[in-house]
């Protein structure tokens, strides 16, 4: 359930950010998209380096709640300060969803191959 829960929590933040981007239409610069994508991949790589510790913290409901609220807060602040930052934030979150999808597909493929 971990990846599914992570995807649901990410979608709770991505959907409002996507709607906000659609309404505010900040400039869509490639640099901001790349910043979001690279940022997400770097955070994922860093969390893999300390996988067990990160998972122990992440399993705490309070940490999950604070994480979602933190991202919402950053999104709100960026909307007020520099709406273009929402592009980077949204790109990073979508990248994380892709990482989750790839990891889930790989896990399912591994289970399928083990059963063959």
C-alpha cells in the first residue's frame, strides 16, 4: 500500500497545483520544469541512500500530514511571491508520480516473473 498511499497524497497536492497553474497561467519556462524534475530525482536519490530511515519517518501519519501541508504552504507562498515557482513544484510532483509508477511496474513485473 505504500506506493499507492504516496501517490494519493501526491495527487492531493498535484491536482490543486495544476488547477492553480491553469487559472494563473504563469510563464512556462523550460528552466523551471527542469528544476522541478531534477529536484524530484535528487530528493528520491537522497532518500534511497537512507531508505530505511526515511521509510521509518514517512510511515508516521503526522509526518505525512505535515509533508502535505508543507507542500501546500510552499505552493501558496510561491503563488504570492513568484507564481512561476508553481511550475517547478508541479513538475517535481508529477516526476515523483512517474517514479512511483515505474517502481510499481517494476515490482509487478518482478512478481510476475517470479511466478512464471
